[in-house]
């Protein structure tokens, strides 16, 4: 039986690819344009933040790795951001291989500044993918605010 997590993540990767391709071919260097409506954040800083959340939750918490996070403003080239997402993809693949057959397995650990966290595999996976889509929506709005019409990057596209 196909793994639901794998199927969902493939859809997320396809949607992400639409966004990254558009940024690379159309928005280009404007990914570093501060957007005042978002407290001067940039599209690139949002993308780095998305990858950091995967690194923290899937890598460090879920897989017990020691992945160093990036400053949100340190990466400004779309190719570097793509590389970061390739690392994310590898981590998610390992996470799904390890835990995908046990969606209700409880994972426990400490989060710096937050204390102890107990969550299921399903909750952890859902947290990171919905977080990405939350910020993807913000990125689409940021594109509009700096003068671009963003592509349709929904899971179901027309």
C-alpha cells in the first residue's frame, strides 16, 4: 500500500517547484526586496525560514540529528534555496521511511526555550507541511505587493 505521507509530500514538492521555478525565471533578484507589509521580510527570508522549520522539526526533533539552522536573511540566491529544499527532501524521505508505517507513534523531546514536546508522527508531519503552505500563501501575497502576478501553485492546479 502506498504511504499517505509520501503521496502528500510529492504533491507539496510539485507545488513548491512551481513557486521556485517562477521565482527563478520571473521574480529573480526581487526575492530579496523587503516587503513593508511583512515587516520588511523578503521572499528569500521566508523560504529559508520554511527550510529551517523542516530542519528543526523533522531533522533535529524527529530524526534526532544536529542540524544547524540558517539565519533567515543569509541565503539570497534561489539556487542555494533549492539546495536547502533538496536537503529537506532527503530528511523527509528518511523520516517517512522510518516512521511512515507508524503514524500514531509518539515522539518526545525537548525544544530549546519551549520545554518538553510530545507529539505523534502525524502531528509532526502535518505541522511542517501546513507551515510551508501558510508561508507559501504569504510569499504569493508578497509577490503581488512587489508587482508580480504569482502562478497557480495550489495542489490542484488549473
